[in-house]
């Protein structure tokens, strides 16, 4: 290990310089390098720099890299191809890591996962083949064709693991860019399509449909507005929104610098659930865990891939009917020499849906999955996450006193499960992240943090409503609110913000998806809503949980 320093004048001429050598390399971890310069007249200046020593990078290793991509989960039925709409195209955007990327392998699956009681079992199949006619990597205004084993197209058999495509754009993609993927696909009218994504209008994502490939490509090439028949205002940002097809596993070679890359087993809390489309950040992150991993704080953005879906149970992951994704992961590993993985660490967030009146039974479901993961990847570090709670409220989660903890998410039951995660009772974990502490009220544990104790998000600058009867759905605030987010003000909650437009005087006019009659006076504070069902965080609370989770905990992912 060596540290080299140099002092130069304003012309760039070195005045003094040297290097200090240590007999051994520093272990992987975080360090602070402090330097003090001083003179005989009493002047001095001290500089401190945070350093992260990693295990070293590898520019020839295929790694997970994209933000916002996901396995093909969705509703209990796959979409049906309509007449004149059986040729479909999606244009989706994903973030890239904090280093350059230059070579890409993308995967499309031939199955679906019902995000319900059977998740993450891969039980859905279209019953017919789906053809990818063409696919492109989009970088700025440039489109680069994706190759499927020497062809521009690929046929995916019903229920098959799927196909890999390859793309070499010929130029490096800058760090922390946003790239797009266009997938043009079709099947016969009345047959089933494949799915996995809901497009995000706010980020420029689009979906098109036509009755033939030429007509579809005309829409794609013109970057026309999304096809209204499959992109309706009534369904957008709801669970009835059209679900389009796109890549799931996404790999890249580039200047990977040795930072952790996470494979995540997850359920609705870690993946997204109440964030459907509009509330995604600029890099397509939804859910507290994606937002936390991709936050530039701590040791920096952590690339990831999420294996799970809403509804997933630890007892059903990497088990019967839930092995196709893991077989695809094996294919991804095979692209690397010497069996190197496209990830360096595993995060297991699963467990909430395995709830049981017996803490031993509940814990066994989580620990058994940890054991299966350890058996499959014996050399990989596995980090557990403590499990969120559940509580109802008679006053919109304004205080803990009006909340009731829902069994079995109690101190006596969930408390023991989380204590087992913290103490590594099963011996299969290499550490834990206390996600429960970011969810729970710090004083009245096992209840949601009340919205009144969280940061204020704005203030009403004029009264909304008149007589308590006439309804309204627009209101003015002193700050711009987030589209796709639900807010709480006074006694009013419900409905997401669909627009927040500046008025030119420092105020903003906001439109909500629902109308109310209650009068909200000038000066009323605005907060993120907490939850609609007592189980799942609202989009705003998801952001707050991500912010409360310590960025310093990322050091636990270093190997």
C-alpha cells in the first residue's frame, strides 16, 4: 500500500512530493486520510478525505449494473393481444452505475410470476410463443441493435427460461447515465403476451401497439405518443395499467471498480408494491431498498438485481416452481470465466409474508432460505434484513397512540424473529441491516412512525374547499410536490398528486386524483401519507424509510 502526495504552485510546478509505503495492503473497508499543511508563521490547513478500499475491479467481468429492472412479475393473468394491437413495443429507461459500461447482455423471460400468494413461483405461461421482432439499446439519440445469436429476432417458447441478447455500442457509456431499451414483440390476436413492467410517462417511457410490424416500427421510429388503446389515463399508475414486456436480467462489462454488487431476494416491501409507475425517481428506482442502494451516499451507489416480487415468501423462494430465475442466473454466471458471479453479495429481505403465530416457524422459513442460498453460493456473503411490522390506525397514523399492532407482528413474535436475524441464530448470515428500525417508531416500537413526526413537505398558501360540501381536487402550496405521491394534510388524505405546476410567484398548483369537500385552511402543513392498508408504505413513506436507513450500513456489503 502506498500514498503519493505532491504540492504544486499556481503554475503546476511541483514544490515537494513523495510517497509513503506501508508493508502490507490495507484491508477492505472505509478510512479517513487526513493531511495538514502549516508554516512557521502559524498558518495551517487540514484536509480530510474519506477513502474506500475495495477488493479491486475487473473490466472483463459481467456484472449486474442497471437500476429499476425487475423479474417478470405482475397480475394473475398475462395480457391478451387485441385485434390490431398484437404487435407491441416498449421503451423503458434504466440507470447505469458509477463507472463506465461498454458491453451488454440482456435477457427476456418466457414466463410470468403472479404477485400474490404463490410468489415467487414462476407459474404463468402464455400458452403460445412470443416473438421479439427487434430490440435496441438506446443511448441518447442513438439506437444500437441487440443481437440474438446472430439474428435480430428471437422466438420465446411458452414458459421457457427465455433468450439472451448482446449489444456492443462501440463507445463507452458514461458513468451514471440513463439508457433505454426498446423491445418490439408480437403474438397472434387473442393470444397471450409476456409482461413485467408498467411504463413511466414522467420519465419519457412509452408503449406502442399496432396490427403489423411495419406500422409498429413507424410509431417507434417517430417516437410517437404512446398508443392510447393501451395507455389510458384512467388506468395509468394503477394496478390495471397495461403491463409491457422488457428485459429482466441485465449484465454489463465496464470499469467495475470492485464496489459491492447486490443480488436481492425480496417481497413487496423491498421491491415496490405501492409504487406503481409515476413515483419512480429519475433512475427508475422504486421501493425503499432500491432507493437506498442507489443513493450516492456512504460508499456510493451499489448496483443490484432484485430476484423477487411482491407477495414473495422466503419458504417459496429457491424452491419448487421457483427455480427458473436461478437457472437464468446460472447462465449469467457461465458468461464469466472461472465461474465468477455477476454479484458480490446477497441481501435477503424476505420474511414478511411468512408470518406465523409461532416465531420458531416464522424464523425457520427465513433461516431455511438463508441455508439454501449459502449452499448454492458458499463463498458469497449473505446479509439479512430485519422484517417490517404491521399496524392499523383510527387517525391516519398521526400518532402511535391511535395505532394497534396487528398480530403476529408483535414484540412477542416478530420481535423474536428479528432478534434471530440480528444474532445470526441460524449461522447462515454474515451480517444484518436493521430495516425494521427505519420502519418502526423509535419509542413505541412495532408501530408506524407517525406522519406528524416526519419532515414537513410543504404548506397550503391558500384555503382549499369552501363550505365542506363542494368538492375540490386542486390546491396551492409553497413547494412543488411529487407526482405519484400521496400526501396528508389536516383530516384529508387519499389520492395521489397527478401534477404540480409552478405559478411563477413561488407557489405551485397541485392536482389530485381524487376530490374532497373538507375545508383545508391556509397554513396547513403537508406531509407524506404513511400507508393505505397498514401493511405497505405509501410512496412517500417509502422514500422516508430509505432516508432513515443508514448509508453507513453499506460498508457491511463490502467483501
